[in-house]
C-alpha cells in the first residue's frame, strides 16, 4: 500500500504543469495565427508577387548595308561605345572607284546640259538668219516676177528665184524645228534642276552613301555584346555582326499566373529585387502594360489541347514593368537577370489595357548618326554642279587662250568617311 500511494499522489501534481504548457503553446499559436491574419489582410491581400521575372532591354543588331571585307574592328564585347563611334570598317576601294565615276559622270552631264542652254541662243540666231534669208529670197522673187512681164528676166532666173525662196523657207522651218527640239529639253528648268543632272546627282548620292556605309557606326550609346565578326571576313547586307545594348533603358517582364492579374492595373507601383544584389538593393517601378496573350499563345509551337488526355496547366501573362533610370545608374542591371517582383494592387482604379497612344511629336526610338552622310552627299553634288556650271572658266579660256589652272574639286580624291 505504501508503494502505490506516492504514485497516485504525484499524478495530480503533474497534470496542471502539462495543462499550463498546452495553454501557453495554444496562446502563442493563436497569437501567431492572428498576427498572420492581420498581416495578410493589411499587406499580403494587396500584393501579387512572382519570381518568374527577368530583365529585358533593346538589343540593337549591327548589320552591314553593303557587301565588303572587314578590315578593322574598333570595339569588342563588354566595351562601352558612344553613338556615332565607328565600330567596323569595310574595304572601301570598290566604293571609292564607283564614287569617282559618279562624280565624273555628273560633271560631264552638267556640261552637256549647259551646252543645251547655249545651243538655244545659237539656234535663235540661226532662226533670225534664216528669216533674213527668206525675206531676201522673197524680195528677189517679187522683183523678178514684176520684171518677168517686160522680158528683162528670163524664165530660168525666175525659176531659180522661186527655188531659192522655197529653199530659204525650208531652211527656216528646219532651224525652227531644231530650236523647238532643243527648247523642249530646257524649258521650265535650269542646269541644276535639269532631269539629266538630277539623275546623275542621284547616282552620285548613291555612290557617296555606299562609300560612307563601308564604316558601320554605333546607332546608340551602349555596350557591345555578341560580336561574331572577324577581320578579313566577307560580309553581306543584313548579316548580324555584333549587338549594342543600352543598359540605361531596361525594363522587367514579369510572368504572373492568370489568377494573379485580376486586379492588376496599369500604373500600379512595383517593388523589385535582383538576385545580383539580393535584398540589400530595392528597385521601384510601375506597371506599364499587360501582354495581349499568354506566353504559350506566342510560342513558336503553341500547345494544342484538343486531345482526350488533356491536363490543365495554369498559364502565365507577361506584365511589363518600367524601372527608375536613376536606380539603374546607381545599381546597373543586365539583360536576362532574374528579379523578385511585388506589385501593389490596392488601387484598382484604371484599366489593364493601354489606351490609344497619343500622336507623338518624336519617335519612341530614333538615331541620327546616319544623317550626316546624306547631308555630305548633297553638299558634294552642289559643289560639282557649281564647279561645272561656272561660265567664267570658258570666258577665261577664250580670252587667255589657255586653260584656267584652278583645279576642279570634283577631281580631288574624296576623303574617307571614318
């Protein structure tokens, strides 16, 4: 009896301790559940997040517009280049020869057109001369016809006068036709605006641009990537040679599940973190648009679910998110990096579809590094036309009996465009 009594007495003493521990654990769990519920209601309920997000940007491919052999490469992978800086040079020998031929052809065409205008004056003088011949022949014929009745003029002389009059008239008509034909080539135009000159000028511009295009400039400021071209390689138009990536204009494409985009609207604030910097760096952006279809819809080989063993797969909708340029400058990102995205969907005002884009005064993306070539070609054409349209050189030649020793600009070698 004495051995069992203590065990019976210890049992009731241990039960309150156990119950107290159970109560404490239950209270702690209840507090945690309550805190999670409050956090979910205040914060998590108004956020949608995903880690299926990647940095995207413009990858500008550099391709040649003319065929040629690579003789120099001025930039390599990872290097930063400024817009307009030369990247690749092609052999320009053939293009230089074609330009020289086009310049000579334009100069010759200008001189030929000048001759047409000069011929107008000469033909007008010939018309006046033929008109005088006709008038003289008419008077001679009239006198002989008056004297033919008196016998002072023989019939043979009269017939010769009539033939001379008809010959003078025919010569006048032929000269007038030549004048009209020549005027048809020069009416309502000038030497610079003559169709022949404009055609030769167009050929010169094309040759000039082909020479300028043997140097491939950087269209934008960025970093070199994917260089595949090598010195000595023969390239053709459209062949990808390298790429330029502007890292100051990146965005994020976040792929949300279709059940997450119900309350997602354009303009909602977004908080992002990159795997490169971890949680120590936080980026801020906003939703700028939702794709018009899921990723599977735009795949190269879209899925076909019209089968008996179909299994539903939750689709994802790409959402484009802009980034703060200043934060990109402070903490640069690269195209393709993974991102953690949290979208604040508390404000559901607005729409998930972009409205009609307003008329832009300037394009969204543009480059002006190719404009100089066109302007230089126009200037070169104007110089050649002016050099070969100057009548003072012909006057100097006639007066001095020798050529003017001033060299022609169109015979000078054209400087290289790089």
